[in-house]
C-alpha cells in the first residue's frame, strides 16, 4: 500500500495546474490522487495523464470537489476566488491541508476562508516563492526604519492574461510596508491615479500595475526620499518557483494544528 500523502490539483488544465501536476509527479514523497476541473470541461471523466497528452496515470479528473478530496491529504489550489471558497469548505470537512495561491479575494472572502481554517490547515499566500517572501520581510523592516519623508511606491508587472490588479503579491508588499509604518493599508493605499489628482498625500503607499506580453511577475518597492531612492525588487522568470513553493507548503502543513498560515510560517522567516 502506498502511504505517501495524496495530492489533488485543482484547475488541472491551467498553466499553474500543469506545473503543480509536474511537481507532484516528480516528488518522491507525494502521490497524485486526482485532478479537479469545472463541470463541462472536456477533461472531466478522463485519465489525467491521457488528458495531458501522455500515458495513462491511473489518476481521474473530477468535477466534484467532494469526490476529488475524499482520499487527499493536500489540496493545491490556484484557481479563482469563487472556486477557492468552495474548495475551502470541503477541505475543512476532509481535514485536508489546503494550499491557496489564488488571488483577488475580497475582505468578505477572507473572512469565509478564515472560518474554514478553524477546521483544517490552510496555507494562503499571494506568492509562494522564497524570494518574494524574503522581500516581504525586508520591506517591513525598511518601512519601519525610514520615516514618512520617504514615499513608498509599489510597481508590479504581469502577463496580459492576469485578471486582477494590483497583484496579490503587490498587496502583500503594501501590507508589509504599512505594518512597518504602523498604519492600516486600507487607510493609506492609493490604488489608482488619473487626471488632476493633486499632490501626493504624505504617508501614502502607491500602487502601479503594468500588463503585457508573457511577463511572469516583477515587483519593486520604491522608497523615494529627497536626493535618494532605495529600491527593493523581485523578478520571476519561471512559474515553477510558485509550484515548488506550493508543494513545500503542503508538506509543511501535514500534522499542523488547524489555522491560517502563510509562506512566512512555512519558510521560518519570522
């Protein structure tokens, strides 16, 4: 009997889904038990390996999360907010580790996710990479060290297909900067500028979003003072860093107490 932890990959046919599948299949300590797709998708009911254009894997593709999660210890979820909310409720019932890389959640969505996390381990992060999570820590420390004579601007770039802005990672960086300044982000964020906006508000944290081509993800945090600027940045060139981080998070969550965690916890950065 194979006693390795079983994984389900949601959104199996998508770019991240395929990378997550590759990471799980290539990991000696994990087994892939199912893929999950939306109802009506042409992969549903097929063998996942054959759906990917290769040999059969003996792994089914479901459209019912309840069925897919039934034998899984780890759920790897990079889908949409609505889908991830539904998955969170079922992962809580199954007591599975739910790794969420989905972005674009509202405050109400977050409250729903946190309620589900009372019954299961939930690792949620807008970015699963080691480098970005180090950047978060640095941003928090620099913001705490520099006073409001240094303006903070966050610039992010992504591929043309990304549907939310600012990116989840940019908002995480904004939260880190706001924490460093001891202020709630929603009180000082400037997320859109157009026309006669007036002078920049002291203490504001500005966001700018660029979209185009196949940019994987680029983030810069600019601390702009008088006569000098400090720029912290991270540039992703391969989406597999996110898949590797998600798999690491799933393994880390096994045996943990129910609750909400992030990559800072997984990587032991705090």
